[in-house]
């Protein structure tokens, strides 16, 4: 019932607008004739006022919302990006204000007046060369600065980097650390089963000290090398406060390295929020749970990181070994586990 | 096309016209208004169907904006209307993603590609170049009816029990390939793909027709460099479509194979629900390359017709020639060529080789040059003009404003380094909605207000047009300008709610404001629809040349005759922008079919 009433109100509103508009046009036609020349001046004021109003709105909101944007970058790479954004912002803001102001100023200044003649101005090579060359020069600088930072961000990973693996699936992230050997064990998707969600190859002994973590813990000022992957659909490894992202693609490993420079504790002081935490989010539509695929990220001092790392238990030692010794006490390797998965797959 | 073998096209056209006249009175309602071969009727059909789609697509955005504005509230009254999408008064996430996907598909393809090009290429190309009809009227009709068929399939998919496609309008596999991954990737995705393949057929048939018409059927004296910029823009748009849409067909067909035949073009090493699937060796990134090889030129397919119409409309209403006519043509050419080699800027964070990425940065930022040239030329066209500020010119000015605002943020996102931070955030949503969504709609509105008298012989109501303009222009900035801030704060797009993340939930109030603005803007478009329908039947009768424009369409009888001109086709003697050419004359325009005076012959230069 209320829906019908609402619709009726809307219809009535449109009828009122239609009737007023009919009358208004009729009056104008009676006063000014078909060409309605006299109303062009009012229309010009109408359009320019809206235009300048929007220009002021867009400038003012930039200042009022400046404080709500991301705090200082938590990674060194993000600071390079911020530098490029700052330069681009200044340049584009100048062009934005000048061109929008000219546009709406011309509309007012040169609106139709009876008896005035427009200036026949069809082309001018000097002007056209000028506004081809000047943008070209400015853009050359932006391209140059941009590519310099781009290649810096994708420079070879430092040797001392801490390696982690982040694997996305609907709708959660799995985080794997290397353990003491600084190497991640290899994976094979055909080995996936209930006990081995990522399909880690336990025959590869480098996997034996790998451990899973339920949050990403990173030491500050240390390069972090992230191996990114996905099991089912494309996800995206997105660290908003670090200003970084990289797609997680099934079948195609991707990689990113970065250097965190602000610990969680320091950032809590900067944003004046004692509960603040860095977060990992998914930024590629991956299904109905896409909007809630998160993992806490904690940046700590190296000492804290070492302490935390020592406390972690390898998955192989806690789960796989136990499972294997339970099911077949005689065999020490894990081949049956793998072959049963393959058999299951072939069904 | 049929005239390519005729050495003297005019002779044949005369006989055609006579032939058409002889049969004029035997036309039935069906042959005249439904299965018509007349380009003017087909153009209107594209417009009507496009408007219906725009209302549907707009309404969808209102529904999902309500979810984003009030994520914690329930809406039992909405559930009564859209029962299948709601549970306990709340929009389901699956339905949310279907709505987002369909909104994008409908707006990009069905409204701003098919309807924008279809309407104005059909109505303007023959009328502005002085042709009796399209090169192949039958192919032209087939183009519309394929679009209609694609529309039926796409519309039906909304009512499937498993929901419409929900993988985003870019339908990236594996999400779109695996029904296990998302309910919308079942039958909904199948119907999406079928609809799109039919749709591409429509675009190709139409595009080939537009190109051959422009190349072959120009009237005597209408050299290429005397064509109005609308025709140039529609011509290049059709060429882009012909070259890029077939790639989308192959892209879709391979996806159909992966979905139905068990091939692995896009799929590899997939584990879903704890089970490994037997796909190996494919690449999801290959899909993105194929998709964006169309997808990026697609945005120029959307924006070029609007640019062409705005160039024409600004010249007519400021009573000045368009500034830099040739520069405008070459900038369209530049955009067309560069538009084909920038597609991977949508893929900077897919893990692509950084060197390949750098090449795409270079070409992408280069596109800013022809775009800047166009903006400066529009501004110079207004400078020292005698601007008649009426609905068409208002929307044209609105287009320029939107194109500047959205174009400048393209310089941000095109630079791969910045894209690492802003990719797929609300900054991108703001950018592309302003530069190709709203701007293209403004171009379309300007075109409709300008050529309405040519289409229906009546004028639209000005007062409603001004209300429509104010609501749309202010509302569009209210909706999309703040989204830049959301993006710079890191808020990702395609989130059903932001409340799950402390980092993204700070803009609750702003999201409500955006939703309210979106609802008001949607209602504002209904004012336009009311005005449009009302004016078709009751609008003020138009005079032959209401805007005092130079182009040929205003010399064709206003009531619209089969074959466009009674008797001979008009002959063209000058370029289309002789506005205020003679400062001593009382009349500030000289139509293209007016012969040069003896005095003019001495020093007439084509610009």
C-alpha cells in the first residue's frame, strides 16, 4: 500500500513539473518569440553559477577531506608513490582550475547578445602547436618520474629479504613463512587434500620447517619478499596502508617486495587510534564474500619478530608427521598421501 | 556497398528515390515503424531501446547504492518489489554483485555503445553527408534486430533462479568460468556470453555499414574534409569497433569452450572447495589481454561520438567555426591509433613484466596530448563567440567540464606507479564514471536536445531541460567527486559493505550523501524521459532550421521523407563551419549547400 502511495506521489510530482514547465515555456515563447533570445543571458548566468559553484565545491572538499585520507605510507615504496602523486596532483589541479574557470567564464562573458558578432577564428597554427607541445613536455616529465619509480619498485629483491607466501582462496588468505632454512617448500595443486590445503610437497624437505601464521608479522626496516598465489579464482594482495597491491592468480605465481618503515605501534600514535591495525584485503572481485577477506598485519621491531618466529611451530612437525605416523606407522615418507589425492582426482 | 560498382552513384540514387516514392503509400504499419529499413526510423529504434536500458541500468545502480548507503538497515518495501534479490529486507551479496555486473554491462555496451552510436550514426551520417539512406538499409535493420535479440537474452538472464552474471562487467575467469565459484557464473554467465556474441554481431554489421556509407555515399561536393566533425567521429568509432569487437568474440568463444567443453585456455592449477580441477596450462591473464584489447578501445567507442557531437553543437550555438577543424580530426585519429596500444594499462598489477608495463605507461600518457588539444580547441571555440545558452549547448559545456575532470585523473591512473596504489579503488570508479560514463551521457543528451527537432519535427520543453541539466550536472559531481577521496583513503571498489574493515568504514555519512544524490539524479533522468515522450506528441512545432545550423540535415524536409530529400540531393559548396564568416552580414551562418559568392571565390580557404 505504502509503495503504491509512494509511486502515486512521484507521478503527481512529475505531472506538476510537466505542467509548470509547459506554462513556463509558453510564457517565454509569448514574450520572446521562437528564438527566445532574451533568455540566453539568464541561462548563461545559470550555467556559470552552477559551474563556478562546482569548481568551489571541488576545491573546498579537497581541503576538508585531506585529513581523512591514508596516513603516511607504512612502506618505503609507498613513499615513492606518494611523491609522484603529489607532483601529479599539483600539475593536474592547476590545469583543472584554469580550464574549468575559463570554460564557465567564457560561457558568461560571450553569451548571446543581440547585434553582437562572433569572431570568425577557425585556426591558428601557433596556438595549436603550443598546446600540443606544452602538454607533451609536461607528460614527458611525468612519464620519466613515473617510470623511474616503477622500475625502482620492481627492482630485484634484496638478498636479505624475509620471504613469505600469501595464498588467496574464497574467502580467506593463507600465510606461510619459510622457517629457519629461508626457503619455502614447493607446492603442487594435485597434492591438495583436507590436511594439505595448499598442496605442499612434503617430499621437498625445505617444506618441513615452513609454518603457517594467522596474522602477517613483519620486522620493520627489513625487505619483505612476498610470493603471491591463488587456489581458485583471481584475488588481489592489497595492503592499503603500505600503498601496494598485486594480483593473486591461480596457476601463475606473482611477486612483490617492499620495506615496511612504520611499526604498528608508531602508526597507532600517528593516527591517534590505540586500536589501529594494518590490514591485508582482497581487491579483485572473487565472489560473494569478496568484501570480507582480511588478515591482520603487524609490523614490529626485529627483536620482537625473532621472538615471535621462534614461537611458531612448523606445520609438518605438528600435523603431517603425526597424521602419517597414525595412519601407517611403518612408512616414514608421505607418498601414500600424495598418491591418494591423485587417485581421487582421476575419479 | 551496393554503389561501389556504380560509376555514377547519383544517377542510381535518383532512380532509387523515384522507386521509393512509387511504393510509399503501400507501406504497412509494420514495415514503416517496426521492420523499417529507413535509417531515421532505425536510429529512433536504437534510441528508444537504449533509453529503456538506461532506465533499467540506472535503477540497478540505485538499488546497490542503497545497500552501500545503509548497509545495516533493512528495506522490507524494496523486498516487496525485488523479492528474489532480498533476504529479510537486506540485499543478498550475490544479488549485489549481479546488479553491479549488469549495471556495467548495460551502461557500457547496451546504452553507450549500441544506443549512442546506433542512434546518431543512423540519423546523422546519411543526413549530414547527403545520402538517401545507409549503404545497406537491410544490414542496418539487421544490426538493430540483433541488438534487440541480444537485449532480450540479457534481460531474461536477470530473472534466472541462480541470478544474472556476477563476475563484474569485465567477467574475469576463473570466477566467470566456474559455476562452483559463484552462482552467477552458471546459467547467468552463459546467457551473458550468448547475448554479447549476438551484440557484437550487431555492432559489426552496423559499423561496416557506417564506414561504407561515409566512404561511398557522400553527395556531390562533400569531400572528406567538408564533413561535419560528428561524421568524422562516428566514422572513426565504427572503425574502432570493427577492429576491436572481433577480438571480444574470440575472447568470449574461448571462455565458452572452457566452460562447456573442458578446454584450458584461461584455466590452470585450480583447486576449489578442496578439490583440484583437471585444468592445466591455461592463463587467466590471457583473457584479460583479449578482453582489454576490445575493452580499452571500447571507451573510445563510447566517448568519440560524444566528442563529435559536442564539437558540432558548440560551433553551432556559439555561432563560431569549430577552432582547429583539422586538428580535431587528427586528434580523433591519434586517439583511435593510440587507443589500440594502451590496453594493458588495466593490468599493471597482474604481475606483468615491468618493462612491458613501462611501454604501456608511455602510450597511455601520450593519449593525453590529443585529448588536451581537443579541450583547448573547445575552449577556443567558445572564446569570443556569441553563445546561445540553451539545452544542447549547456549539456555540451557540461560534457567539456566532465571530460576535463575525468581526463585529468587518467594521467594519475595511467602512470603505473600511481596505479599500484589506486588500482581498483574508488578513485578508479570516480575516474571512469566521470570521463566516459557521465561525459558520454552529457554528449548523448546534448545530441538528443540538438537533433530532437530533426527527429520528431518538434522542440523539447526548455524548462524541463534546465531542471534536468541542473540535477544531472550538480548531482553527478556530488556522486563522483567524493569518490576520489574514498579511493585515496584506500577504499576498494566492488565491496558489498565497508563495515567489515575498520580502515574502510569511516565514510558512512559520505556514502549516504552519495546514495541520496544518486537517487535524485535517477529521478532527474525521469524528468528527461517525461519531457522526451511529451515533446514527441505535444512539443512546440519546430521550424525547418531551428538552430540556424549549416549542416545538410537541416535542409531535408522536417517531416522526414523516404530518401531524405525530395528531388535532387543537395550539392555541397563549403565546409560546415561558416558561422559569422562575414562580419558585415546580418545572417551569421551560411549553410553548406549555398554556393560561394563571386567575392568569396577569390580567397575562400578550407580550414
